């Protein structure tokens, strides 16, 4: 069984090398791992740093223009060969050492969708923005009501799903809402869903955090559209 780890990156020169080294240091058993990195038109040295360390990944997709996180993910998915896809942000908010918690469940249970949840009793989590957490709770509640699920954290980076549940060419969203689009499509086709607790080392906006409160509007709209208009 193959796990493709997809790393979209935009202006992450301060963290991308550390992140890729950390990914390569993780001990993952019983799975073949493919690391796919996408440079989303970065204007800093992200591209140069990635290209200088080809031994740290298997596929590199360079986008000359910024396409947004969703666009970068869609381009990266076209290069993924795994039975499962796992997303890994290029910053250091999510520690790759948490990944074996997910892969243990993948091997044992073979779920259709697997999440690393920041709200299930993690060992450590950074105290940050109140309204971001409230927004996440509202999005998750809205999704659970519409899809009759019990997820606790649908906007965790660590979304892992069976690759054949979602066709990349059918993804429409180029922004942050694409995460919800992928989840909706995977849950519609899948039957077996799991979560595991993970730690979280969130960044402040001054440290480079990109998602903003207004993104919640598009996420709600995307969930509603995928449920009732698709």
C-alpha cells in the first residue's frame, strides 16, 4: 500500500527545508511513501531551496504563478500515485512525527477518510486565536449536521483519504474551501471514517499564518453546494 504525502508551499523559505527533513526522518512501517512537493508561485526562495534538495522528495511540481492553495493541491494530486493521499502543510504547525499515529490506523483499519484532530485530547496544542477556533467548530458542526458524521476538526491539515474517492480534475475550488470540497466528495463515496488525536503548533499571523476569518464564508458555501447542488 502506498501513501502519497502532498506538500503545497507558498513563500515558506523559512520552514520548507526543516519540514522536508522532518518528513524524511519519520519512521513509517508497512507502507511505501511518496512525497510530492508543489511550489505555488512563491516570490521568495522556496523554489530554490526545494530544488537544492531533490533527495528529500519524489516529485516536484513548480507553478510559475500563484494558483492558490486549492490550485496547488489539484496540480499536486495529478502526480500522486498512492492508494491514500495525506496533506502536509509546508509550515511547521503540524509535526510530521504525528504521522505514524495516522499510518497505524491506515494499515490496521483501511478507512476511507482519516483525520488527525487537534481537538481529541492532543499531547500539546498552542493557545492562539479564539475566533479561529470558534469558526472551526462552526464549520465542523455544519458539516456533521449535513453529512450525519461526528468529526471534531474538519479543517485540520491532516486529512487523509483513499485516492480513488476524489478525481482531481473534478475539483473546482482554487482556494481554502477546496479542503471542504475534497472532504465532501470523499465522505459521499466512503463509508468508514476515523480520527486520531494530534498535537498542534499553530503560527501567529506575524509568523506567517495565512488563513483568515473571512475564509469561513466560502467554506460554508462549498459544503452547502457539495451537499445539495452536486
